[in-house]
C-alpha cells in the first residue's frame, strides 16, 4: 500500500497467535484422563451400591409376594399347595426360589424344599437370579449359621415358619453382599412374617 507521495506504508505486523506447548498439552490431556477415570470409577461404585440396595429391597418384596400367594390361595400345577407357599435361600446358590410347599403341616417334608417337585417354574414357582457380584453371604437363625433357610407361610394367617433344615427359628437374618465393594445389606424376617432391610452396610 502506498500513500500519495509514493512512499510505501509500513505493513502492520501479523498478530502472534498463542499456541499450546507440548508440555501444556500433555498436562491438559492428563487432567482430562484423570477426571474421566475418577468419574467412571465413582459411577461403577455407585452402580454396585445401587444393585445391592435394590437386591435387598427385592428380596423383601418377594417375601411379601410369597405371603400373598398363600393368602390368595394361588395354585401350583392346578392345586392349592397343602403347606402354603415358601421362599428358599441358600448361600451356595446365585438365586433364590419362591416354591410351593406341597406337604401339609405334620407331614414328613413339610417346610422342606424339593426343587424338582416344588420349584418348577412351569407350574408357578419363580426363580430370581442375583445380580453380578451379589451373593447371599450369610444366613443367621437362632440355631446358628446354616447354609440355607426356607420361609414358609401357611394359610389362613398366614403362619410363618422359619426352617433351617434342622429346626425352626423365631428370626432369620439374610446377609446380602457385594463381593466387589465388600459391602452388605441385611434382610430380617421374624416369626410374625415382618420382613425389612436393616439400616446397616457393614459385613459380618
């Protein structure tokens, strides 16, 4: 560009644009990666806790559903179970089962659970799988720490029986554990059939 006198005017210097140095870019990327890792770890931990809490609440809901089966005279394979309905828990299994107690009170095998006869889903039983990393860790009755327990409900009350394979009990504590986070929820059931999740997260 020239002026009227023919002299060339000085061109303005090009603006220097600031740029990231390699170190600055490395630090920025590291911060982003660290933030993402912390977020994902916290997200997974929260999901694990949610799975555990939801499982404990579902166990209580299924105990109530078992009681309702007895009260409603729900049939199994076309017949009303003579011993009512029950729910079976076992620390060696990754599921629990709502089953029909086909033996009447006083009969041999009443309050016991025969998976092949009383736990057929096609006839009306229901098997609930536990979420990944969630297990039935411990069962505690007044008689000790059995590996299984059957809760059966007899009409018309329904009368509650807590049977650990050897004797009946007045209460049972079912400890549900998340193996990955090592946290627990405890479901308590008493002889009146009251089921609740206790306000505790510590594992025994």
